[in-house]
C-alpha cells in the first residue's frame, strides 16, 4: 500500500501536535501560578517516584520473576550506587559508580 507524501507529512505533524500540546499546556497555564507549600512539597517527590517506578522492575525482576539471588547483578550493584548517591548527591558520580560496579561485576563473572 502506497501513501502519498502529503499523508505522511500530515501524519507526522499530527503526531507532533498530540505529543507537544499535552506537554505545553500545563507549562503555559501554570507557569505564573504560585502553588501552596503542600502542593509544592508533594510535587517535589514526583521525580523520585517516577525514577523508582522505572528502576524497580530492572532491579528486582529477572527472567520474569522476583529475584534476590546473587546472580542478580543489577540488584546487588545498586547498593553501592545508592550509597554513593546518598552521600555525594552527585549525578555524575552516581552514574560513574554504577558503570564501574557493573563493569567490575561483568569482569568477575566472566572469569
């Protein structure tokens, strides 16, 4: 089935609009508003909650089931990474620690 260039272009523009508008509207409507302290405090937890929701399956689930075994390198590697993150509060230090720990774990397991 052949599609014309106009249909493809309009599809891309439409997809851009439905992706961009929901992101733009809250920023445009709420950027000049002052929120109560309770709302501001509650919103400060949203990034950590989202990150936790993204990381939890990778850390705790292996081969479709919950895994706390020694073979779950991601779970055990997250412990020193978490400690570095809490102590230093450094994004790049945390990322570097994670890369070093995973590389070391893979090196040890490949021996």
